[in-house]
């Protein structure tokens, strides 16, 4: 695992977007795993800017989103599908046939999840999986005690996750109680993982995920097993990391990060 600490949320999101853009330029047929959430909004804005101003080409990419609420269809304003349409899909040149999404309205959710796993395999696996982290340590909707080898499946949401989404739905009672999500095992099979976390409310869980013991209580801690995982945080989310000086030293000195040192904010 590599940890990159950026001065603020803006710089962290821009760096994450640059890492995604570099992966697309290096492999135009990239299979890109995507996440929704507040943290990702700025990343998608920046990817749209790269598309418009620098011609970043999504036309050969495939995308797979991590999760969706059970009971919400693509046209529901609160669905993750709608989130992605508004922020990214409608603004770049992705081929709609290459956008893969779990359908929260599927009659048979088990079959829907199995089909999603098959689609990922058919596309050759996910090259780069973008991840956020919940305050309870979830990645996707892999709530505490999700099996570290779990596959795409239906999952009951925790009270913490329901509280997280309550402002968007107007009240906790309106938040769906279940989600469908790629499993921790599915995520770990991605060739590279890129986790972005910003803000002081993520500081404790970032420290537990990155430096704590690996545990099903913090699904993100399973990323410690991943051979190619990069965690990008701002100073606020890095506040409780013990080895901050080491992470900074690596970023400042390792040649692989040279092209990103002067960046972080808009060039
Ligand atoms: C959503 C997802 C979630 C979020 C996480 C952080 O697709 O995968 O795991 O990434 O809940 O959400 P924000 O960024 O809103 O704090």
C-alpha cells in the first residue's frame, strides 16, 4: 500500500483524477471501477475537465460501479446511477454500451449480482478501482463484518450508513435499508485500487484501515492484502496516521511520483 498525503481535499481529488487519467491514457481500453459519494464529486469534475480541455478519451473504456441501493432504479434522483449520469456519464464520451451498473430494481437480486460478476470477468477484470471509504470502514456497501472474500451480493446497511445518506433523502426513514455491492473479494481482484479519503471525519477510520490490524470490522483494511493499492488523503484525513513522515518521504523521493509532485492543484 502507498499513502499519499496532500495539503487539502482539492489537491487530493485532483491527484486522484490525474492517476485515473494517466491510467486511461496508458490503456485506452481501461476497465474502470467507479464509486459515488461526496468525495468523488471533485474527481469526476476534474475528469470531465480533462476530457473537455485535454481530449481525455473514454470511448474505449468500460466502467463498473461498485454499488446501488436496492429498490432504486436508474431514473430515481437518489440512485447512484443518476449520480454518475449527472456527474460523469453525460459529460464524457463513454459508450453507453460500456457502462455497467447494478440494477437495484432487479426482480432476482442474486441473479443480478452473479451476472455482474460474469460481466466483469468477460471484460477481462477491473484494471483500476476507485474507492471512497465510509466512517464505518465500508468500501462499496461492504459494511462491517463483510467477509473479506465476499462477492457481489445484497447487503443490509448499517445505521451509520443510513445516517450518512439521510441528508440526501430528507430523512433516515427514506433511505433504503439494503444495497447491492461488489464484494470485498471482488474489489481485491482489481489490478489496482485507488482509495480517496478527505476530511477530519475520516481520520480515525483511515488510520484503522491503513495501519490497524486487518479485520472484517473495517472492510477497507482488506486493501492491505492488495499488491497495488494507493491511498490518497488530505491532511485532515491523515491526522491519525502514525507513519506520516515515512509516507511523505516516499512521495517526495520515489521516482514513480515525480510527475505528480508539483501537481495536486490545477496546472
Ligand atoms: C459509494 C461507495 C461508498 C462511498 C463511501 C464514502 O458508491 O462506494 O463506499 O465511497 O460511503 O462516501 P462519501 O465520499 O460521501 O463520504
